[in-house]
C-alpha cells in the first residue's frame, strides 16, 4: 500500500510491582493470634482521564488471621493513601481597573474628566497540604481457627494530587474474649503510584 498511514492508539502503560509478605504473632492472656498478608501486587495504570494530577492502580493481596485460643476475631484490610499536595478549586477571571482623570472637557468651568478601563486577568489555584486517608477494602469475622480475605484487582484512584502519591497496605486483627479484647496489625511496604 502506498500513500496510506495507519494510526493506532498507544497502549496504556502498566507497571506491576510485587511486594514482600509480612506476619506477626501476638501473645495474649489466653493464647495467641497471628496476623499477616502475602502475595501483594501493585499494578500501576495510566490514568483513564490522562490528567497528571490523577493516579490509578489495581491492588491485589491476601490478608489472613489465625486464632490460637478461646476468642473470636475481626480481620480488616485496606490501604493508607497519602498525597503530598492537594490541588483544590481554582478561579479564572478578570479584575476591573477603572481610572478617573481630567481629560474630558465638561464645559462651563467644570474640571475635565477621564474614564478608562484596564481589565487585569486573574488565575488562582488553591493548593493545600496533602493528607493520608484510610481506604478500607474488606472485613471478615473469624469465629475459630483461621480466616483470610483475598483481594484481586481492587481499583485505587487518587484525584487532584500534585506531587507524589504513596500507598501502604494494612491488615488489622481485633480479638474478643470474656477475659480480654486485643488487637494486632501488619503493614506493607510503602510504595508510590
């Protein structure tokens, strides 16, 4: 074929990062419990809206808890998401600049008058210090033994963030018994979006 050009859209770039597992064993007054997570994968995606202040990722992992004692537990998992600088609402407009002078003769001895307008363009952008938000993903009751939560391709989206975005996985296990309520946690490695 001569003289023809074929255009194909560029494929979206994705970057997959596997992260290491974490586990802790906690001793309590009537036994022990284990909390952990494994097989964590962060799949960074190009933002669907193609805006530099948006970040997207698909996250996957397995959170688990094990009870070794006469108690029940609640397993909770999710992500902490931190944005360095939030980009707030902005404004675009003009500010008027009116001038009065003495250049228009009004007659009969009155002073001359000059009127003028000089509009000044204005653009403002509200930047605020970033913050860390907790994004709960799932929760499971454990009655006895062990339980786990499997997360596959959970979509995290961060909008209106200028600068770096960091995420960190968490898993909490809250135990309950007639003698004592207890809790423990593990946290993943912080990484960027």
